[in-house]
C-alpha cells in the first residue's frame, strides 16, 4: 500500500480531474443563481415596503394639508358670517 497511489487517484487522471471540477462547478452554479434570486426577491420586497411607507407618509401629509386648508376656510366662513350679521344689523 505504501508505493501505489490510492485507487481514486489512478482513475482520475489530470484531465478527468479538470472535467470533474468543471462539472461540479456547473452543477453548483444554479444553486448560487437561485440564492441570488432569493436575495433579489427580498430586495424587491424591501423596496416595495419602503415605497408603501413613503406613499402612506405622502398621503398623511396631503391629508394634513387639506385639513389645514379646511380649517382656514371654516375660519373665513365664520368671519364672513360675522360681517353679514353686522351689516344686517346696520340696515335695521
């Protein structure tokens, strides 16, 4: 046993070893591609979540602005009603 190389090394010559590693790499490549696909899916999901949050904030901001405008209009209506009441009293 000491002088002869193990049986596996005799079978795999240099060319066969190269082919073996090439086939092994080709077989493992789809797993790496699918792992990258999952990472890409996670990234897309994160981007969509971020967009949704941004839209929510934009919607809340728009609602707040509309609420402020509504309050200003109510104050204006109240002021005009007061003026109408004063003018009506002056006419009597």
